[in-house]
């Protein structure tokens, strides 16, 4: 029956009135015991006086409990603050009783009412001790009953013996659905090592190795360190990830719910936490003033970058937000998410950016002031042999939106590009570079400011390597990596979107902004870390298979093309690329020709792309034949030129 009481949802918490009733009974019992203790456990006192004093004492304590709210705490989660509340209520009641005695001495309201000071002191001590012990006993009984019905206990180490570590420990042991044992703290503070905190020993973190883990039968290590530099924390976590344990982390204090840590917030360490760079924060931002009272349009608004742009724009005081995407289901999901989060000032539109008539109608109806163009096809292997679609969306689609932005006098047009546009080796990268060039051409006309942003891979975006690795781990592997030495630049989706907004705000028109993404990351090492983060071992549990470079894929990505340099901005993570000069009339004519040629399914579109972007040289693709043909043609022309000179 007791067990049913504890685990019945309807009686999950004891009523505060029940707690108050029990507390008052403890007060009454303590007062009677105080008399017995004062008179050497005998009846050598006036019992009638005791019974006449008891109701008034209980009443004073009742008022003290109500004032301090000591009875409102959840008993099974009793902590130091609850003990303080009990202490305060006991002191307040004792002072109240003394005040009543002094008042009655002069006013003589109750004939002969007096209580010896020794009785008041003994009663106060007894009440405080018994109230505290009763809560502790209830808490221990509840925990033992809870854990007896939970899953088998697992051993956990908490890395960090500071205040955050202690809070994490209390959170874990107070969570009824978690059955675990904190076997120790880990710390490098010599003053703490060897001592105990709440009965838990503090171990030297330098002794943490595989033998230590096996000896203590540890399943998880939870990092709970707040005052540490991000790079130092990543270094420590990276070392622990090598051990045969699951690694979890306590979020920063500012992310705790209402200032309290919840067990659900202690998450497994993600690959993002192991990137060797500090997180990017935009502190001094012009975004708010740039978007205030403006109509904003986001194309590709349901995609990885586009949807995050929408989420962040929603936080500002814009006039209206137009979200365009051809993917119905993701757009619907985004719509529901925004509504649930309390955002309603947006208009989702299912439309294809390649449909010029439809786009023209949307521009004329909503008259956007700022356009973020994030719609694109981005998968390199798919686009390599689907050049028709790549050209139609990445070039022709961009051309449609840019032309309409100019025609409808938009203030700014911000184009989201990629590092694959730099010295492209594939169709996708070449289409994005041509789109960049067209944007540069558009800057020469009208008042619209055309701005390009260029960055590398984003962690967790649709179709990126991290979601792929997670799926492969769930299936038991192997993880597939195209080359052991392949590297990529990475940043998180919120970081990338925030920098796009900031670059759009600071842009004067004509710039290509590139983002400082830190050091490039080896994909092979990332795969190994993801296996370890899953609590598995490479290669015994899950292997990594090298599949070879995919069509059009590079070993190393670049953020600057040959002949490009950078200029700084007021944000240290945003740089302006100094691009080579273009013959705008010629480039625009060539791009128009490419779009027309593509409409009629002509086969020389790739050849035209290579003429527009001379640095576009295919890699690991059937399209390499075109480069060979161009090279042979160049050699033949050079030979004929030499022969002509000799003659």
C-alpha cells in the first residue's frame, strides 16, 4: 500500500496541508517533551498549566509556518533551503512566544500565563531537530522505494567537484526515474582530492584511465564545470571520450530552467562540443535596427539555413515576414513550430522560385524590403549528373529573385553561398559561383544593395555528414568516409544564420562576406569521435569504411579563390573578400546564354559554365573529359601558333 501511495500519479506529492498538520503535531509533542526534559523526565510540574499553554504555542507556530512557508516544500526533495525555512520558522515562533509572555506580563490578558525560558529554548531545539529529521527520513524512504522499482543501478562519475557538480549530484539522486549511483567526483584541485562531499569521495582527475573505469565499474562520466574556458573544456572532454564510457555534460547555468538544473537537461556530449574552436557570438549587432518595421522575405525558408534564419528573424520587430519554399511538409512543420513558440506574424507560401510569374505576383503583393535568398540545390554528388536542375534552381532561380528584387526596389538582397563556389570542382559549386557573379553584376544597377555571404558546412543540416553518421551508428555501422584525409570547415546552423543576418545588416552592396570558421576538421576523426560518443569502440564495435571520393568532391575546401584577399569588418568573424574584377556586361550575357541553353536541354551547358568560371576544373567525375578536351584544344592551338610564328 505504501508503494502504491508513492507511485500513484494522483498522490505524487504530499498535500502541503498534510505536511502542516504533521508539523503542528511535532510542535505539540516537542513542547510536552521539553517539560519532561526540563524536569528530569518526571511529572514535577503543573500539568494543567502545560495543557493551557499548549494551544497558544501551537497557534504561534502555525502563524510562523504560514509566514515562512516552511510547509510548502516538496518533502521528498528536501534540501538546505528547506532546512533554512524550518530554522527561520522555529526562531520566529520562539521570538513570538517570548513577546507574548512579555506583553502578558504588563497587560495581564491571560491570568498567570508564563513559560520558563528554558522550556522555550528546549522546545525550539527539539522542534527544529525533529522537523528536519522527519523530512530526511521521508526523503530516504521515498528514494529507497523509488529505486527498488527502477532500472538496475549504474555507476556514474561527476567531473567537477565545485558547486555545479554538487547541484548535478543532487539533481540526479532526486530524480525518481533515474536509478544510478554517483561513485565519486573528479577534480584537479589538490585541496579537494581525497576529501568527501555528501559522503562521495573526490578523486584526482589525472588518475582517470581505463583501469580506473573498470575498477569502479563506471558507465557514465558527467561533466559539470562552469568556470572553465571552452577550449580547455573541449580538450578534457576529448580525452575522456577515448575511454569506454558514455560522456554527458551539464549545460551552462544560464540555460537552466528557472535557475534550476533538471535531469533532462544533462545531455550526451555532441560532436559540436568537440569542434576545436570557440563558439561564435554576435554581441554588437545592427540586425534589430536593420529589420525594424521592414517586410522581410526568405526563400528556401524551410531548409536548414532558411528555417533558422526565419527563427532568428522572428525575434526582431519586423513588419512582416514572407517564408517561401517549394517543400510543403517542411514548411508546414516550420509553421507549426513557430505558432507553438508564440510567433504568428509570418506568411508561409508554397512556391517555386523558378516560376517567375508566381514570384512576381508575390513581390508585387508584399513589397519586401529585405530578401534573404537561401533556396538552392546543395548535394554535390546528386547535382554532378543533374546539371539541368542545378542550373535551373541555383542560377536561373537566383536570377529570377535578384531581378525581381531590383525591379521592386528592395533595399537589400542577401545571397547565401558556399565555400564550394571557390575554385569549384563540381557542378553544384560552379552554379553557386556563377550565381555569385550574377549578384555582383546586379550591384551595378539600381538602388538595391546586393550582398553575398559565403561559408562552409553546417553541422546537422539536412543531408550533411553528421545525421548520416548517426543513422549509420543506429544501424550498427559501418560509417562511410570518402577519404581518410578529407577535411571540411564546420559551424552550427544558428551560428551560420546569425552571421548571415549580421553580414546583411553591415553590407553596403557588392561585398562577398566570408566567415572565419576556424580550423578545418578531418572527417575521419569526426567519425571516430561520434562512435566513441555513442559509448562504442572503433573498430571493434563499429568500423569506418573508406568509399573513395564522390563525383566532384574535393579533399580540401577553400573560402578564398585564387587572387582573392580579405578586408576586416567590425565583427572579427566576418571578413570581406576582395574578388577579381569582372567584365560585367560579358558575364551577364554569358549567364543569360547559359540559362536559355539550359531551358532547351542542350548538352553544352557544362562547357559554357567552364567558360564563365575558368577556375572550374572537374574532379573525380565523368565531366573531367571536358577539361581534357579543353587542354588538348589549348595545346593544339599553342602548337599551331608556334608553327605560324616560325613560318
